[in-house]
C-alpha cells in the first residue's frame, strides 16, 4: 500500500475517535502526579494559582474558537459525526477564511490546557507530539475526501489558507449570521471535558503531588468546587434541553 493511502486509511480510522483525544492524558497524568507539586514548592501557591487561571483561560479560548466556528456554519458541516466524512457544503468564510481547521485548533488548545494543568514540564511536549501525529492523519484523510468531492475549488482555497496557524489578512465575513442555539446544541459536550478535566487534574495534583488531604483541598480550593458545580449545572441544563426539546434545533443549521 502506498504511504499516502496508508495515511488516509489511518486518518479515517482515527476520525471516528477524534473527540477522545483528551483521554490520552489519563496515563500521562497517572505517571506525572508525583512530580506535579514541583511548581508550588519552587514558587509558592501564588504562582500555582496564576498557572491555574492561565490553563482555564486557554481552555476557554479553545472552546470559544469552536463556538465561533460552529455558530456560523450551515447544517451538514463542522459536525461531530463519527461514522464517516461529511461535508454538505465547503466552508471558506468566517474562521475558515483564516485557517482550514479551526475546530481542531480549538481542540488542540483545550488538550494543551489540560496538559499544562498537570504542572509537569514534560507532559505538554509529549501531548503536543502525540496530538500532531493524531491530527496529521485525520486532516490528511479529510483533505483527500474534500479534494475528491470539491476538486479545484477546494485545492484553490487550501493553497492560500493555512492548516492551523491563522492568516488574518485572509479574513472574509461569515456567509451566515451567528446562531447561539446551534452553538449550544453542538458544543455542550466540550463544556463537560473542560470542567471535569481541569477540576479532576487540579484535585489529583494537589492530593498526590502536594500531599494535601481532601478536606483541606475542599476548604482552600473552594473556587474549583464552584467552577465544577456551575459547569456541571450548565451542562445538565443544556443536555436536558437538547434531549427533550426542539428549542436548540434551527432549520438549516
């Protein structure tokens, strides 16, 4: 089999599981936990708090990029489908005028935020390398599909649009108005990843890396508890609305 065909085959296989990339952190966190208290011991709790704020902001930025992408696109594109490639239209405006893979850029920022939350220096580089190999194959398979479906139109757009690093001079306004209901319907799962992931990593790094007790953590890190409760409440509301009503369903979106 040609290397090109093998990459496409691997990309199509990984495409189905692309939303599970954050799970690669589980074994890494387990290994890194005992080293996670080094930042606090070296620079104090103030530095740890500042680092925590930074990781939350990075994760929020990644989520905001995803929301800003899916809120403008038509139905049948930029979805979470897992059973095969689908692109009922070719998106080339809005964030897609700046880069070809804005959703994956958002994912990368979220996963890197989770990796940085471990406070262990070697975890983010390992995650970055694994993520690059992971998404390289998925994007290769997606682009092969889009070239076959849209031909020269896709090739011409891809020739002037970077894959992951935005080129702001390319900006073209979105062809559709932003739809909050579409964004909430498509992206509420991401909220669960951010809230549970960051809170769990913070809890485990403090218990194992710094030797805190659960009772002490609950008192000194009450902000994380509020963060978790608010996030889970919002997720629960969105899930109930999504599953039991049609309020988030917008024709054509």
